[in-house]
């Protein structure tokens, strides 16, 4: 028995068992049997024979399944096998039949990309031409037309396709608004509809002047523009604007009380206040300027947002810009945004200009594009608190509580840095700028603290991190409030009666104006029946307060149903 065991071990060690194992695999003649043999005996003459048979059986199995996936797997495993050529031919046939059955240009193009030298190449090219012709005769998708032109630069139908692309692109731009009209003009320097696009843009520009009460400017623009005569509805629109002006200029106290302009400083006074030495004058002017629903308010607010140094000035300018664009008729607001974006694209190259583009895109609802521009404008080593505040709000709106808290922490760190670094010294000049900067620090620290507190109430990841964020925000708020108190005490010592950070006289006046307008609009129907329809329509369409617009709409509906 011992001799038999030794002999068996010797045979195993010298490989003499391989022929018997190979014979068993041959008798079974299955992939599993041959693979089991190869795992035990990976080298040798029998192993080579087994590998050949495995390849044959794998091809037979792929042929039985006869699917794209089966042939691909075979070719991936055996790219140089004798059966590879047949497998490629069969794979090509399956793909060709699938593309032929689909009958679309996209499917046939994909087949030709996969098999550029295949046996069915000529037939596929013939079918592709037929499919393209069919699709081109019916499609209204500019992307398909552009793809065809890109894929077939020498096709004799190119001029016909370019013409259709021109047609479809303008048709879409016509309904999409000013932004797409500018895109059309850029993309089609020789387009058939360029004049029509320019006329539509001119009409939007003029409408902006009319709704802003700038009738003389609108008339001069139309009279002096080569395309002015193309605005066929301008006389009727001008007559309507004149009627509105008569109603708005009524000497009736109630009619005046129903209009927001009755409570505001003039545009000229507010523009002058935007360059006042006192940042508080500037941020209050920006807030009030946002109540003027006029295209003339857009550029001063945008420039203040772009170039202002005090964050509260810039924040109020951004808020005011949002109010103006929300209250203007949407086509007009879209035009005002689009025309400025076109101008900025031609000269963008600095963080400030990228920031202007980001704000315009953001305020027009194009958040994806705005995010890109915000990122280009962002300087990590000197973060912009206005942008950080916007990020907090956007992330909260998307229910990204932890991300909002991260942005809020950055905002708190900005406030903490200002509180530590802002210089207030009795030996220096009156610390007006320092006090106003610390006012911004307090405001932003409070915003950060409130945002982090909201995040802590949600089920967010890393709650221990939020605890640390809250401590940072609390420290920033306490220190900035203490430093602000010191600065304002010194300021009042130097200038008795100087306004402090809590001065909300302008905001209180604007809030009071909302209440007074609401009461006036409730009374005009009974007391000024002739003027009431126009006064209510103007308030419904252009008052800066959503609350007043809703009130005017309800009153107008009630007036029309009686």
C-alpha cells in the first residue's frame, strides 16, 4: 500500500496524471470540463489543445446565442482567434440589421462608425442618405440639422439644410425671447431673418422705455433708428402710454398716493446718493432705487453691485436689481438682461465683470450658467460675502442644508476677519468707513448664524461639524457687535447726531408706502372711477411690491365684474 501511494504521488508530481485529466475533459467536451482541466494543468501540449477547444466551444456558444453581446464577449476574450473574423462578420451583420430596422440616420451613422470598412458599408451609406433626406424633410430640431451639416460637409443638399436651419433657429428664437435673438444674430451672420430679429429687439428696447414712462426717449429712438418704421404697433402703444401718463400725472391726491413714485426720491437724486461719501447713504439709495421700476435703474444698480466696496451697499444693489427685474414686464426684463450680457461677453476678463454676468444670469433664473460665472469670479483667499450669502440661499432652496451651513461658516469667517482687522482709533480720522464695514460684518454674521441654526434643525451629516460652525458664527457675531459699538461710540463723539447702523428710516418709509398704496388702491374704484382702471393696471403690472401687484389685480378683477 505504501508503494502504491508513493507511485501515485510521483505520477502527480511529474505530470503523468495530465493525460488522464485531459481525456476526461475530451470525453465531456464541455467548456466547464476544459476550463477545469486548464486550471489544474495550465501548461503543456494538452493545455494548448484544451485552449484551442475552449475557443471553438466559446465560438459555438456565441453562435447559438447570436447576439451582439455574445459576439463582443467572444472577441474581447479571443481577438486573434481563427474564428474572430467570422465573429466580426456576424457581429457586423447583427448591428447592420438593427440599424436598418431602426431606420434612423443616427443609428446608421453609429453603424458606420463601428464598422467603417465593413461588408455592408455601401448599403449602410445608401440607407443613411435616404434616412437623412427623410429626416431633413420633416425635422424641426436645429441640433439634428447642425449634426447633419457637421457630418456631411460636402453634401450637395447643404444649402437647403442651412436654409432650413436658419428657418428653425429663428422660429425658436422668436418665441424664446431676447437672449435667443442675440444668439441667432451671432450664429447666423448672413441669416435671412437678421432684420426681423433686430426689429424685435428694437421693439423690446422701446417697450422698456415706454413702461418706464420715458415716452420722449422712445419716440426719439424710433424716429432716429433705420428700422423704426418697421414697428407697426408703435403708434398704438405710444397712445396707450400717453393715456397712462395722463392718469399717473393726475393732481388728485388719491391718484398720487396709489403710485410708488409718489414716495420715492427721483432717479437723479438717488444716482447722486450712490456716490455719497457715507456708505449708509449708498446702501439706502440702492434700496430705494430698486423701487423705481424703470430700465434707467438697471445700470446704476448693476454698476454699484459690481464696483461697490462695502458689502451692504452691494447687497442692497443686488436686491434692488432683483426687485426691478421682477417688476418689469418679463419680455422687457429679459431684453435688459440679454443686452447687458451681450456687452459683457465682449469684454469679460476680470472677476468684477464675471460677477456682473453671474448676477444677471442668476436674476433671470439661469442658475446653472450663473454658477459657472460665480465660480470664475470667486477668489478663495478673499471670498466675496455677497456671493457667499447668495450661495447660502441657493443651497437652502435646494434643501442642501449641510452645504448651506458650509457657505454660512465661510460668511462668518469673513465677518470675524473684518471684526479683528478693522481699525478704529481715536487718533485717526472719524471712523465712518470702519463703522459701516463693521455694520456689514454684523449683518453677515447674523445671516450666517441664522443659516447654521436652520441647518442644525435638519437631519444633516456631520452634526458635530455644525456645532463647530455655530460656535464660529457666534464668536463672529459677538465680536463684530462689540467692535461696531466701539466704532459708533467714537463716531458719535466726533460727530454728534451721526447715524448708526440701526438707522432704518428709508426702509421704514418704503414699508409705510406699501401700506398707503394699498389703501389708495382700495379706494380708487369708488372715488376715482374714471382713473381707476388705468391706475390699477399700472400697479398690477409694474409696482415693485408683489403684495401691491396682487392687491391691484384683485381690485381690477372686481372692478371689471361689476
